[in-house]
C-alpha cells in the first residue's frame, strides 16, 4: 500500500543529514490517512534516535495544500460495513495514532521545521501547531472547520485555541473561519513568513547551516536563518485580526446560549456575516463540545487535552453528528446535514466517558499519562 509520505535524508555541509518528510497525496490535498500517520510517526521516531539526522523539515506536495485535514471520508465508508465494535476500534486506532503523532511533534527532541504552504486545516493544524519552527507563506490558508462536519476542533486545539488572543480562538472554532499567513503570525500560530518561491533558498540555507551547534545556539542560528528569508516575503493583509474588537464583543459572556443569541441577531456584513452563517448551520452538538473544551482546555496540560480529545472523538463517531456531517459535506455533497436535536445536548456529559465496547475499559492515553505520573512519583 502506498503510504502517501515521501521521506528523504539530504546531506548537510558538515556530513550530517537533514530529514525531509513530504505529505505526498496532492489529489486529496494531502489529507492524512492512517498509513500516512503511521509513516510519519515511524520516520520521526527513527530519526529522533539517529545521531546522523540533525533536524527534520515537514512539508506538503503540490501547489494547493500542506494538509487539508484527516481522511474523514473513510469513517463514513467504514460505518456502512462495520459493527459498532469494529467501528469503535477503527476510530480508536485512527485518533489514538494521530494524537500520538501530534504529541510527538510537540515534544520532538530535534529541531522540526513545518512549512504550511497552501491549505492547512484540521489535522494539518495539528501537525503545524507542535513544530518548533512554523513557517507560512502568502498562500497559506488556515482553519479549524469541524463545526460543519459534526466534530469539534481536536488535534490539540482544546489546548491551543483557548490560549489565542481574546476570543479569536473561540471564533475560529465556532465558525470555522479561515485565516491567512499574516493572521497566523499575529495569533501566534506561526513564527516566520516565507515566499513560496523561496523554498529552494530555505533548503539551501538549512543544508549550509552549522549543525555542530547545540541547544539555544542552534535555535538562534535557525531563527536568524528564517528571519533572513522572511525579509523577502510579502504576505497579504490579515483577514481576522482587524476584526478582533468586534469578535471579542460578539463572544463576550460565559453562556453559550447567550453568546449564540447575540451572535445570530447581530447586524453583520461581509466575511463575519458569512462565518456567522457557518456557525448557525453547524452541528449544535459540535458547538457545545467546542464551548466546553475551550473553557476547560486552559486548565489542562497538553497531554491531558489529547487524552480528553480521544474520548470525545471516538464518541463523536459512535453517537455524535460526525458520520452525518461527513455524508452531507463530502459523500452526497447535498450540504443538508440532519443534525441531532436539542435533546442530544442533555447527554453531552456522556461524550466524556470512554465507550464500553470491544472489551475496552479505559482510554489508553489517560492510562499512559497515569503510568507516567506514577513513574515520576516513584522516581522522586
């Protein structure tokens, strides 16, 4: 089976290797399949342990996208042929391996550079968010559009959306609003700009770097390299940042019902009006999960956020609006999802309980986190 990931090791001037991982499925906008997730994880783990590999560059093939998200069509097709127990195992394995990959990137022991040129949404944001050096271009387009497919912003977004300025993270989640490279820099979702035609210069600069440096000295050398490249980049004006004051006012308050009532009645125009309609047409269950995660996420560690998301995501597949959202948007493409009614919100607490299926008794990420905490406690 073709993995959809191209892995190369390029020689640096001092005889070491720069590892390059390219998401290579441009026909699907480099959407992450389970084999792609497994390939990325395998190469990253191998290279982290290989002293000859000094750093990793992660990018996407084609002109349109870095990564448009996860391969979510597969969930609809698997639902048609699988029992509940089989679907549970499929969802558990997919999200568990995706979140482990995202967490690996956040904690990677070597410099990891992510070039998010073009579309970067959903699962692509999960890859970008954890990289130590995050680059965008004039063509970058970032979003967390899960409200339209009956999911919620996952891949660690429970943790990082709540840490964005003002209520902009909440707006991104509730409306699926798209932002560009300038927005990403202002929001802290990216670190440097790069002209998309300057990728050869980026590669040449990385290969020519003195990789004998370590720690802060190496990070500083990389930062200077990216800053020099950024001088040649011209980004379009930000889309979201100029609207911050208006967005903060629209989303002020601690009640989802009150915020939505204000939002849906507000006299909006242009992009904000369109984004408001996306929110209105999205899954009520997705909005409720996003709201709860936004406020809880700021009190969670990154690992805890991923563990909680694993439970939520599996339940969204089994009992939520996710399968219906995929059908309406990507399979039948009628864009007329039949969301669950208000009664579904009464059972939202059940989405935070691990499903009692296929002999599973607990969330493996929570179990691993507890084992790690116990081990640290014994060591101290």
